[in-house]
């Protein structure tokens, strides 16, 4: 009897333990640690090491070879030995160093906006140079050795052209053209070709005044010192072939010497532009500048009104422009068909060397006088009144 009771007790205990095991919570897996991403510090944006330079408008100060403003405050400038920037409307200018390079008198600059600039610096005594490119206002530069030095530089989007000019005689200049398809990283000669025909060539005769392109296919080269003719070369096949383009001439063309300059073109507009042409009397030397207007992408040109002793000029758009003339500064709002003399007086010996506007109100004018004094003026009313910058 005792043995039967003991066996029953053991079975009861085992059943209780089994019941307890069936109601227990199984062990939970250990959670994996949560991975957190540590943010990387932002990539620093390079800034140029700028050097303060003396006022440009001091007596015998360095003249601006070019001024290119893009806002009322920000712009680029170029003097004989420095690339410049301003961030206060030209009141102060700063020199922007170029790594492993130095601007010289023959440097060619192309400014696309307040951050983007291209430079070609020729190597003295060589038909070669260095191509520089910045897209951050001069904070960093790309540097490429190129087989050209002196000439004119153009970009239409990422396609660029360099027209190299080489004097072959007193009044003769040879033209060689290089092109890039990758924003200047590599360059190849496109003109003249190995089998270039004389009918599709730019003649050496005459000084070349530069070139311009309205798109990657169509461009022009101007020629100075032509007697009794107007000479302008045009390409329609990406600078490979060039032919002379007929320009309407005045009736007394036989008694005139002509200079054609690169057209002022508006690629975003696509069809309009202006072509400056000087007509010089062979016997007296009197000079008149006429701006020809095109509305069909340069296929045809029609003359506008003349400006006596026309000098520096700029156009904000195909209709709106300013030009320096014999009696002062002129303004047009109809594509150079008429010119209005603005009511503003400058020194008798002052001559404008640069004019630049960013809109119909804000502009800059650089002059030199008979004593080599450089002055920079600014306007806020489209050119009717001017104030000296840091006189």
C-alpha cells in the first residue's frame, strides 16, 4: 500500500512539472544593435586666396583690359598681369592667383558668370600655352597644356573654339582653329584641314579682329584694313570651312577702308545679333561706326545708324546697347537703328575703354585720359548719370 502511494505521488509530481513547462515563455532572441550612420562633414568649397591691389583709378593706374559684371556687386576684371574679382560693385578689386600660372599681356579670358571663367595664358616665344578653368569663382582651377597661345576663345555650352592668330607679314595674319568637345580637357585642330581648299579658307590678308559663334555650327571672323570692300568670313560646319559673306556696302565704298569686328551674338535668343563695321575715309581718316542687325541668325545683315568715331560698346540684348562716340555716350533701344546722345559730360580728353551693363539700370564705364589716368564710373539709371567709383 505504501509503495502504491509513493508511485502515485511521483506520477503526480511529474505531471505538474510537465504542465508548468507547457505554460512557460520561450526564451527571446537577443536583439541586434541598431546601426546608426555618422554623417560625413560637408566637403569644403574652395575659396580663392585673394590679394588686395591698389585702386585701379589712381594716376597711372593699371587699365582694365576687360570688365565683366554679372550682378550689381559681383564681377571679373583683367589687367596686364592679374585676374581680378570684385564683390562690391567695383569699389575694391582683388587679384585671384592662378596655380602654377601667371596672367600676362597676351592672356585671353572668357567669363561665363560670376563663378565660371576660362583663361588661356600663352607661353612666351612659343605657339603653346595653358588653358585654365574655374567653376567656383577662382577657388580651384583645372590646368591643361594646349598647342595654342594668342587668339580668341569661345564656348557654346561644353563646345569650345580657340582661334589662334599668327602674323605672317605686316598686314597679314594666319588663322588656325582648335576645338574641344569636353569643356576644354582635350583639344584638336579643326582648321585648316589637310586637304583644305582655297575656296574654303580664311585668307592671310588683313588683320583679324577676332571671331564669334552663335551656335556650335555657325561662326564668323572679322577682318580689318580692307580697301574698297567689306570682308567677313563665315562658317556653317563647326569651323571646318570658311567663305566670305556679302555685307551691304555704302555707295562710296571705293573711297573707304573698312574694319569688321566679331558680331555681338545672343545664343539663347538664337537668331538676333549685331555686327560692328567701321568705315574710314581714305583721304581724311574720318571714321564712322555702323552696327548691322540680323534677325535670321546672321544669314543677312542690314545697316543701322552711324556713330562718329565709335569706340567701346556693349549690348544687353539685341535691341538695347550703348556705344562711346565723338561727343560722348550714346544709347539705342531699337537694335542700333537709331542712337540717342545721353545727357552726361566727361573730361575732354577722356576716352572709354570698357562699357558693361548687367541690366537696363546698372552699368560701369572705364576711361583713360591724355595723362594716362584711369577712372571707373558707375550708373544706376541706365547711363544718364555717372558717379566715379572711389575717386
